[in-house]
C-alpha cells in the first residue's frame, strides 16, 4: 500500500511512473478477474484502485500548489484557485455597494432626519 506522505516526497516524474505501474497492475488484475484468477488477485483490485487515487490526489495537489506559487502576487488569480462559496454569494453585492446611497436619498436623509422623541419616565 502506498502512503500519501511518502508520495509527497517524490518528484513529478516518479509520481507519474508510479501511476503508470499501478494502472498496468490494475489492468492485469482486471484480466485475471475475467479469466478466473486467484482470489488473492481479485481481492487486490480494491487496494490498487485506492493507490491510484492516492497518487492522482498527490499529483493534483502538487500541480495546484505550483500554480498557486506561480500566481502569488499577481493581480488576478486563476479561477480554480478562487474561493468557490456559492453562486449566490459570488454574485451578491459587496458591503460597500450595499451601503451606497443615491444623491436623492442622501439629500432626503440630510433635510428630513428621523425625529428624536424624549419620553417621560
């Protein structure tokens, strides 16, 4: 079984080589399953698939990290690095936009302030 922390220390070429080896092994196991191979081989399919997923995950994380480092300090961030949140939140007005008032509303607020009442206790 391949451990993710071990994979993180590997270079890109080594990761891809490991990935190719695992994929080759997976295809051999698939053939063994069809031809009625040993039970141990059939049981190994799951672990090989999981290992492929681990290698791909680490590879994708490394790629994303490299992109993040390359775009550091730039004006625009690539879309896959931006916060996803929800579509509604992304399209919502900013706090500054929400607080803006039209000229007419500003004049209205100045000339007709809300009245202050003193209540008898």
